[in-house]
């Protein structure tokens, strides 16, 4: 503290306190130079320094103890889903994870805290200046470098032999191309696959909820299974035999079935493409392809949870809000001889997100 | 050059000394050690932000190596029979199954997964805050523009690395994130469909994307990040750290404490603090509980699903954009996707990368700067930065519109519309307000220089007037508060030569002059010596 006071009094501004008339030095804003160092308690009192030393050592010791505790917890705390700890406000968690996290965290934190406390209390805190040189080279150095470079250029004949220069530049320009070329087999050409779904006339509609765990069995849907206001996620029967193509097929061909009162449906085509008020729409959002899922029964609005594009399922799947630009495509449906809902035809347009070739 | 120095040769006796001698005879390390062991670094809390980036990256490397030992980067299908019974018998990819295995059956596996995820969030967040510090203090000015670009590249790579890692477990959330990415790639004109097919090996999702992203995530991007971090640090070391203005601190020196021992202990210790912090988070706070989401199925989704925070801006922009799409000549162009996916981030990130060069062009300043600016002393730069933060913030908030809506009982549509307006209005308002605040703060500094600090002592004059005695500032403070530069706008003179021929590049010069008026047209001048003398002698301090 006393250091600061001295500094103030010896500043170059002297003020006549009685009259408030000042005498100002040559440049009142000149740099007075580094302020005097203020010693810390640990610098002047060995007892305080000893205490610091003990705290640092204590933290290092704590770190070592926590490290050993970590290894003990690794073997001793059971790691299974039934051994959990539960405390406010973090909720339930694995006891093993909790014990390992706490011990590892303390081991690391105490190690760091010890080192920092050591630096702050016992190592020097006298700030010293170090000179900083301009990064730019001296003119002599620059001249020498340029001379060396020009000698090198002259030795190579780079300027005198333009044939070599041009062919080299040309060859170097094309050399990286194979790095792009060789990536061709990363995937197939799109062809028309982006336009195709698994839906063709007569394809049975499978209720997603009925598909077995192994994905090979599922049940069709009869019109009488669906009450007005019911929404069902459904797939083409082809997914049951798609094997490792199941996800690819789902991401193109997933549909929604919803039953409405025909009087609520605003479009005659939509009624015609449906069956007794049951209509089928692509489940894949026309924005960036998330499955649409949130259905408002009263308004017939279907919301995509990803970016809130909202479609009116009673009006040709028209977009009424959000970033999607196109209606959800409707799948024409009917019932087959067994009374199950089937596709009357495929989609009349590509489903899912827009793409350049879509048109 | 004299040979007598050999007589004074040090003969090492300790083990460390002998090892150093061994190395020196082969590598000549003494020269580097002599210069660098006691290298001075300035001290300020904001200088540790970059350290957090470095240390969280090391934590990511360490925890990531552990995770690769148990993770199977494959989309091959398996039936789960592990210890997490709610998913028993469910078909899933090997990637998802091995992530469940790491979470439930490998001891310490969940801890490492959670440390890895938390450290990733800390990494990106620390980079953002570190960059803002550099921006607002003008530390990007000459000679550090190149290091700004390296840092910017690191930022972009950190975002990419985070997204790749997030996508690897092949859970419902990560698969949905990939689906959105694929939908956006499809919107790229001409080549979008091809890029998507090459990236995913055909139709989405295919079976290639997880192993491919795995290579990108554990080899390609971290390798590049590691290389760039090394370059970044070498430049910090070589160009020496910037410092704040203050007594004894000039553009030609660096004032602080020596690397050995102070910063070795402080920085080394801080590594353990950051690591310990992420370990405690990993042990105590559940993050990304992929077992609750289930495996990725393209037809399923959960409402209210959110990406990691650093994707929120892009997500919000995608949600905000009105549904514009054009069809022409048998092709589809989707501004509703391209604007938030490419154009807005392009402007935001391009502007961020190029800002140092833009400002240098406007100010015409070619000098080296090692003293930091206080943000208030560069009001327009500070206002641009704050406007950028607000722009980013509005997009980010809109990324959570579906969570805000139920919490505050608002409609998603209303929030989106407010944000559609706010994305333009709020940054403009923030720009104006920030400049006002900066000018206000500068005037307060000016006042302090002229009249000193309020002492809290009230006196009453014989006439009955009350006034507070002001204590003049110590000279160190006077120097600190007046050491900044006040830039002035350019005025064009001699726009034509004697023959009436316009000067070359006149339009560019006019633009530059206009930019300097925008930057520096309104300003608070520094206290001149005359003003100061006047204030002192009039006694009103």
C-alpha cells in the first residue's frame, strides 16, 4: 500500500491545495514508468509463506489421494444399471460414473489448484519488461535475402527457360486432379433414384407399430381400424423384405395415414385419392427431410418438429407456415380384395427435400 | 569468438544436467533455452481464454483415444442384447450398440464419453469467447492478421469436428442431424444430389456415412487442428503477446512474468483445472443420454430435439427463413435452404475472417500494434462486434423456438415472426446503442482525466455552496487513459491533377473516405495539455 502512496505524491502534477492553482509538468500525460512492486504478505512474512507452502503441499497430497481413490472406485463400485445415485438437482446417475468422475475431477483439480496457488503466492510476482523488436527485417537483411533469392533463380534458369517454367506450372496444375478423380467410387450416380419410392399400384400399407422387432413381419391396415382423427405411421410392405436397405427405403417411402370427415377435406382430389376420408401423405418433410410427426387433430395441421414447417392435411398437404416450400405429396390409396389399404398408384412427384434436378 | 571460453565450460554433475548436456551436444538446445526459459508473458485474465481452447483440445484427444478403443464405427446391423434392458432385442447399428456398451458396460466409459462431449462444448465456447476478446481489443491488427486467420480456420474446423463427432453414435438425434445436413446438401445447385450420393454412398442414410465420418473425426480434422494449433502457438510465441496500455508498457516492450517458473506453473496448473472441471462435469452432469433416444430410424423423431449449442445458430436460421423456392427450366433452386445454409453463414464467417484486412484498409494503418485497444476507444469496431453477436444470438434463440414456446406459453409462429424482424432490427439497434455507450464511457474517461476522481468529501464554501472535492489522478492513470489514439476521418483533397484528370482509384478513395467518416466521424477527442492545464488552474477538479 505504501508503495502506491509514494508513487502518487511523486507524480509530476503538484497541486496547491489551498487555492487550487496547479503547476503542471512538461507533459502531464507522460509515461511515468513501471510502478514500484508491492510486496505480498508471503514475500515479507515467512510464516505466511510457510502456510502457503502447506496449502500447496496439501493440494498435491489431496490429488494423489483422489488418484488412488479413482483406481479403488474403478474396481469396487459396481458398474451396472441398478447401482445408481440420486441427488438433487442432477437426478439419477450411475454410481460408478459418479464415483469415477468425482475422484478424477478432484485429482486433476487439486493438482492444478496447487500449482496455481504456488505460482501466485510463492513464485515471483515482480513484473519485468522485456524488449520487443519490430518483426520487419532490416533493409540490409532484406537486400541480402533478395540477392540470395535472385542468385537461386539465376542458377535455376527459371527466367531464361520459359519452356520448363510453363510446362512445370501446367503439370503442377493438373497433378491434383486425380485426388478428386479417385473419389468417383464414393457413391453411385443418383440417376432417378431420388425420384423413386417403394410405392407402386397394389403395394400393401403396413402399420409401423405392427412391425416385429426383427423387421420381417407386419400387418396391413383395414379402413375400419381407423377412427376419424386417428393418425398412423405406415410403410410399404416392401420394407419387410428390404434387409439392409430398410432404412434407405423408409427414408423415402414412409407415409402417414389419417382419417378425417370427408366434409372437412377442402380438396376434391384429396378425397378422390383417399378412401372414405382416409388419406395418405408422404411422411418426409419437403424442407430438409425430417419425418413430420406432430398432428393437431382439430385443425388437421401437421407440424415438422425439426423446423416447424406446418402442412394442412385437409387441404392437399399445403404449407401454411415455416420454411418448407412444397406441399406434402399425397399417395393415392384404395383397398385390395382382402379389405386392406393399398396404394392405388405410386407418388406422382418426388418426395422429400428439393434437389436441383427435381424441377 | 575467443577460445578462452572453453576454459569456463560447465561440467554437469546432476542427472538433469547430464541429460541436458547430452541433448545440447546433439541439438544445441542451450541457445533456445537461454532465449525462451525466462520469456516474459503479460498477465491479464482475458489472456487465459485461448489456454482453455488448447487444454480442452488436449482433453478431447485423451478422452477420444480411449473412446476409439471401444467404439465400432460401423452401420452394420446387430440385435442389442446388452445390459441396458429397455433396448433389449432392438435392431440397431454396431455404432449405436458399441456406444451403449461404452455407456453401460465399460467401466469409466460413460465418464470418458461425457468428458469428451463436455470438453467439446467447452472447446467451441472457449474459441468463440477467445475470438471475441481478440476482436474487441484489436489484437488482430498488424502483425497478427495471419494468426487471426489461423484461429478463424480453427474455429470453423472445431464446428465441423463437433458435428462429425455428434453424428457418430447413430442415435435418433444424431441421425436426424445428418438427415437435415443431407437435405441441405441436396439443395446445392447443380452438384448437390451428386455430393449427397458420394458422401452417403448412395441413398440416405446408407451404410457408409458413420465409418467415413469416423475417419474425418479422429484423423483428418484433429490432425489439421493439431497442426494449426501448433502454428498458432508458435506465432504467439514468436510475435510475443499483446499487452494492455499502462505505465511502463509500450509498443516496444512486453511487461509481465517469466515463463519459468511462473507461467509453467500457472498454465500447467490451469490445464489440470480445465481437465478437472470437465471430469467433474462428466461425472456429475449427464450429457447426450443416447440410450434415451434409441437407434436412428428415418421415420422417427422426437419433438423438442436440440443440437449442440454451436449448431443452434444454423438451425435457427433454417427455421427462420421464409419458404422461397424457384422452379425453372426443369430445375429447382431453394433459397429457403441456401440462404441459411450457405449465404448467411458465408457473410457472417467471411466477414469475421476478413475483418482485420477491412479495418486496416479503412484506417490505412500500416504500423505494428502490440498495445491492445480498450473496446470503448474504437466505438464503431465494438459496435460491429456487438451487432454481430446480436445477429448470431437472434438466430441462436430462434433455433430454440420450439422450446421457448411451451415454456413461455407463446406460439412458435409468433416467436419465428418476431425473430424474422429482430434479425434485422436488433443488430442495428445494438450497433447504435453500443456506440452511444462507448462514447459515454470515453467521456467519463475524459472527465476523470480533467477533474480526477470523486473523493466523497463534500465542502461548503463561505457563500453556502456545496461541492465535492475531486482527487487528481496519479500520473500512471493519466498516462493510461490518454495513451490511445483518436482516429480522424479522411478528407479527400486534390481529387484532380492540374489538368483536371481525376486521381487514379478515385472511386475507391472516395469509398474509403466515406468508410472513415462512418468509423470516426463522431468521436470523443482526448484531453489536450492545454485543456488539462486550464482545468487544473481553474481549480474545478
